[in-house]
């Protein structure tokens, strides 16, 4: 099954299970403060070990994107790395 999400919304833990909410941008509604409005598209629930393996896989992809020049790392005054 495939689904689309613009972002990961909320990530929480309940009874040892990780809950990841995937959200999509609601282009039909304009918020009063100008911030984008998102709505839940899917919720994924998985055990902690599976979640950690998924995080490791994502970190590997980010490193490859940086190595290939697709993403750039920049430092700011807070000395935290940010991805562009």
C-alpha cells in the first residue's frame, strides 16, 4: 500500500509502541496566522526496534544525499547542523 504525505506530523510513544502521524498540506484552507494547515493522512504504529531500524535507514539516505551534493550542511550560531 502506498500513500502520500507532505511531512511527518506528530511522533509519540504509547505502551512501548511508536506512533508516527503522516500529514498532508491542506491547500483549500488558509490559516489566520499564515501558517500551513495540515491534516492526518495515515498513522503508522510500530515497535521501538523497528522504528530505530527505520531511523538508521533514513540517516544512511541523508548521508548519501550530502555526499552526492543534493543536500548541504550549514552551521549557524547555535552550532547545530542544519540541512538545506
